């Protein structure tokens, strides 16, 4: 296994001697008591770097930067729903419409960064409404791929079918509430 380059970069950012910092991180990973082996100052600096966080009451260790280059972080795992739930809606209809996995996640992260008021539930509802039209018999040949549904740059302009569907969902919710209000009056 190879130590992740991002770990070395973080150690350098915090002016931590690379070998000592790596040794301490390895001791955490393999659950080895490093007391007396590694200088307390190194331990404090590594803990401050937030490469890894330890909850001593629950005995849980969270790697914010994976120690080895083939591991995923807790932050990365929070986006698994994009593949497991969102993209799957397209894949279930026509596999080739799922788009690229990495691009789906990258675009979704950008979308949420630009639209902090939107929630996962909103996105899933909009996606389900869009894909349901193709389940009911519409030709999936004309279906927008999952990654391009989030947004796509066309001739320098960013277009988002997701934005359009979110607006439609919002309007339909508004009209439903108006129907109920009308019945009360």
C-alpha cells in the first residue's frame, strides 16, 4: 500500500516532519500505542492537521484524508447516493443513459455548492418525475443522460434540466396546496 500524496501535502502544510507524522498516522491506522515512541509535539501537530479525527468516547476514527491512496473518505461516501439512487434511475431505464459516474458526482457537488437551498429530496423528486415519463413509454433515445441532466455547457451557456424540473416540482406543489386551500374556503 502506498501512502496518499495528499497526506504528505497536509503534513508539509502544517510543517510536520514527514517521517514522524507518517509514523504516527500509521500507529493510528494499525491501532498501535505510540506513546513514548513519537514526540508529543508531533502528535499534537498531526491531530491539529485534521488528517484523521478520533472520537475517544465512541472509539471511532474518521479519516478526512485517506492514509493510503486507494481509500475513500467519509466525505466521499456522503455522495454515494448520486450513484446508488440518482444515477440508478437512468440506468434502470437504459444503461447508457446513466452517464459517467465521476462526472455525475462532480456536477452534483457543483450544483449543490451553487444552490445551497436545494436538498437531496428535492433533487430526487425532480429526477423521479423526469425519468417516470420514460418508464411510462416515452422513447429513452431522447432522454438526457444523468450527468447532463444536472447541467451541461452548450456554446458557453450552462443549461440545467434539473433546474427546470425543480421549478416544475415546486410549481406543482404550489398548485396542490392551492387546490386544498380552495376546498377549505
